């Protein structure tokens, strides 16, 4: 069974600084997607960035980038120039592409709570 | 179309009552998912629809839970004889057909069972 592990329950960063959130996963599949979602307090889950496993190039979305190490099964998120609005719970998630019925159910980590200090 | 919507946003009920939640996915998204999230945890998969067909149910989904997606559009999740352990955030997500694997989430329905 696939699992996702986020080993940092809480992180903090100074405004304008850079922070990296860690995620590791376990799978025997070769084809899959990885995601980082952001969930602000009492607000909905928002996609931050996604990575296709077959792509070697690391995904980037503005201030957000990932370090995808397929062999090590590692998928960390780097937030540059942190802003107060980045404060949220960040979840790492995995989806395999060979589930029955094309079920793309997400397998989630426990999340990392990020505080941004002014 | 502004995204996935869920109704109600909050529900307080007494133990033993039935509750029903609704999810309206993004138009033309043929895949719809229900997840449950408890405090301090990541979401857990409950069930999955492709169009109107319910193709998978998690073992987490006891017989008291039922979900439907008539006509492949909106979906409902019903919990019968609610228990205090059902208190959680119920999240709905949709994704488009075979174009990308990204799921777009609604705001969730927060259920409190007293």
C-alpha cells in the first residue's frame, strides 16, 4: 500500500525568507502524481503544485518549487519569499495511475502547519 | 463556474439523527470524490464516482453511510443514525476526464454530532 509521510508537524519562517517542507512516500508503482495542497485555517484545500513522476524536471509555480527525487521517494516543497498569506497547513499527497476503475484517490500525509512570522 | 460547492457549510446534529450533504462539482468534471478529515489529520478517502457510477467505497464507509450521484452531476452523502465519531469535515473534490489528475476541492461541510 502507498503511504505518504510528512515528518515536520510544525514549521515557522520569517516573512521574506525561504522554507522547505519535507515529504517522503512509499510506492511500488512507477507512474504516479504528487501534489502539495494548502489548507488555510477554516478555508478550503487549494492546490499549490503538482509533479508528474515521469518528468525529471522539478515543477515550479511562482514562489513555490519542488525538489523531486524519484529514487529516494522524496518530494519537498520550497517556498521562497514567504508571505503572511502562506500561513496554512500544507499537505503532501500521492495518486497512483493504475487503480481499478480509474480511481484517482489521493493518499495524504498528516500535514505540516506553517507559521509565517512578520 | 466558480468551482466546487458544498452545502451546508456547517451542520450540528444530535446523535441518532440523519444528515445529508450535497456537493456540486465543477461542470463537466466526470470524477467526484468524497473525503473525511478529522482535526489534525489528512483527509481520508471515502468514495469515488465516475459519472453516475459509484466505483469504489472505502472500508471507512460503514453501512450508515450512503452516497449517490444521480445523472452524473451533483452528489449527496447521507449519514444515518449519526454517532459522535462521525464529527469531522467532509470534503468533496472533482476532477476532469483523463486530462489531468488534479482534484479541485470544495469548502467542505463541517459536521458536529452532539
